[in-house]
C-alpha cells in the first residue's frame, strides 16, 4: 500500500511518496555467518529484479520444494507481477550465474489469502516448467506436527546472500551464499519480544536465535529457508525481526510452515490460475473477461462449480467438470462498466484435486478509460507509454499539463501506462479550495490527494517493471477558488537511486516525519 502524505508543515516544500515495494533498498543480510556449500543448499533460490544481474538484482530468497514450485515470504512478492522479477534456482555464488542455477520467469504468484502486515507471511511462486533432477534438488518441508515436535534449543540453519552488517543503512553485501546456525527460542519468550507473535506452537510464526548479540538472519534474507540441522527439513521462512539484526534480547522471526501444510498442498496440487489478473483498460459499456485455468498435475482435476460475483454474469464455462492432465479451460464473464473508474471482477472456483475439495477466488482488475493521444505524454517528456483518461482529459499547456475545466462534482484524469521502475520527480501546482483535490494512483492503487493552494516538487517510487501512474483532479459540490485546476510539469527521473538517498537529500519537515512513520514496517521486514 502506498501513501502520499502532505503535512500541514509542508507548504511549498518538497513532499514524498512512499514506495509500495522497496526490496532493492534494504540489503544487509546474514549476521556472523559462514560460507555455505552448494551441496548443502541445492534448493536455494534467489529472487532477482527482472533484467538485473544476480548480484545487483537479488532482493529475497526462496526454496525449491519440488515440481514447479518455489516457497518464499509473502512480503517478498506482495504487489509484484510475474514480469517484475525472475528466480534463479540452485545458485550459490551470485557472480557465477552463467555456470550455476537456472534462471526462470515466474508463471504465477500465490500469496496466502490471510496475509496482512507480516502475518501469514508465506507465498508460492509457480515456475513455467518442472525442473530436472540435475537443475535443482527439492527441500523436504515440515508436516503439520514438525513445529510442535521441535524442542526449544534445537539447532537450525538459515541461509541467504549478504553481509555481516547488522544496522540499517550500512550495507556490505556478499555474492557468496552465507549460513548461520540459530536455536529454536521458547515461544513465550518470542511472544514477549514481538507483539505480533502468539504464545503457542500453533502461532503462524516463531523465533530462532540467541539472546546475546549476533548470529541472525537479516534484511535481504526474507523468503529464505530455515532448516532443522538433524533432519534437513525446512520448518521456517525468514520473515522479520528487529531493525538491528542480531540485537541483544531479540531474535529472527520465521513463518511456521507446519501451520500451512494444507494450503501448500492445495497450491501444489497442479491447478494453475492467476489470483489477480494484471490491470488492463476497457471503455464504458458491456465488456468481457476470460479466466483461464490449467491442470499441470498428473491426473484429472474436477471443477465442481464456478460462482460469479453479483455484478458479473458467466457467459461461457468450459471448466465445470473434469480437466484432464495438461489441459486448460476458460470461464468468460460479462460485466457492465458505466463509470470511468477501477472495476474489480471476482469468481469463486470450487474444485477437487487428489480427492480433496478446495475453493479459490480469482480476480481481474480493469481501469475503465478512453485511449488518448501520446501528445499528452509528450508534454511531460514521457516516452513509450500508452495514455488513457476519463471523459475529461487533461490539457496540454506551454510547459506541461493542466486538468480540464470541469463543473462541481466532476473529475479530470490522465493515466500513463508503461513507465519503467525507478524514482521520479515532478512539479505540481494546485490552485483550488482545500476540498478540491488532485489525487495520485500508482498501479491502480490510490495513494493520497491534496487540495488548496500549493506549489510542490513531489517524488514517487515506481516498483514494477512496468507501471501506471494516474493523476486525477476532482471538484467537490460547491465553491470556486483560484484556478480550480491542477498543473503538472517536468516529470523526470530523480537524481537519487535509493530511499535512504532521498531521506538525506533535504526537503520539507513534513516529508521527513512521514518517512519515519511509514518506513517502520519495512525496516522490520527481512527484505
């Protein structure tokens, strides 16, 4: 979730827009570890920013669990699409990707449906094919009893790529896979240390580590495996911990795989689908969408029923019934789009695989908009993008864009689809009453808005390989003040590359205070 905060202290000062996914910024990792042998970690997986080298682009870890599936942390892939990153399975030294591991683009991403704010922090990445035996060896994962049968003090080992620097902001990275052995911590002690951890072995997470300083996983290890030394069974997934890794009287927190064996069995049963289809654009009126399901298992999967949400209708359904191994089916739905706004479609698929009944909700997201001339993008020097708007598109001015003249209770929007990832700045002028706002949306998600009389230089981080940015000016039901308009100009790549750079670059007091609040959760993540 992104937030665009304008403090009362900001005035005409620089403002900041938070990054929805800032994996690239938090990179210190294993603390007090040693070099790990590739023989011991043949399932180790690096999550790497698309198109980047393994060393420069690695931001999280994962483990190959067999067939076509990678286990990782939900916060590693939250907000990501399959085009945003790649996985390298079976790699040990990130500088040896030409001779180690296999690099693949994810086919699907499955995040646990109850994931929220690092609770239920587990996800599965589906690969485009099954890996061969000489490419990777899967790790054995915990069963439902492994956590309760693992005594306090049991030695476990966690691996990841990184440094021995525990404090945030002082990054020294390692291309070589590192490992460190840490003991299971009493669950009551873990719960007393972290408010989000329950005092029960049935908690969705647990602690491992030492009360004295050092020996810990850290940011950048997120999603990586924690395995029991005596059995080699993976029990945990690196999730979060204290801001300073290896801190005295603190520990690393790991997702408890034993709690999720049923969910893992469901996702790896062979039915492939997109939980959330990538955003797309359609015009007002009656539209259609196709949900596609594929069976990658060795036996038939039975679709027992498909139920659509109340606002959509099923036109065709080739799925209900048996889907043979290697086959695909389609559910086509119809929906009415009367307004220019985001529209989310949903169907529930009830199915039986390997004798077990499951249910899953599939969604698709559309922005209802009109395709517009690239001249609107040219006015801001934005190239190679598609441009959309509502019925009141922004207008070209001598140095940028202006929201369209609109009446009370109307909106004027412009959308740029296909902007590459990175940090961007732009000049923003708002001339209106406070209740008339210019709002920012990134990748379909509302950020925040501001109204009144302001001249600002905001910045925004675009996390995905390809991003959409929407500016929308909206008037309330009464009162006219100033120009009743918003102006944007000089949209450009920022001259800083990381969030920490931005924090030290100055700006208004409001932006610095905002960063302190919104960065708390990311600092706890081991990402």
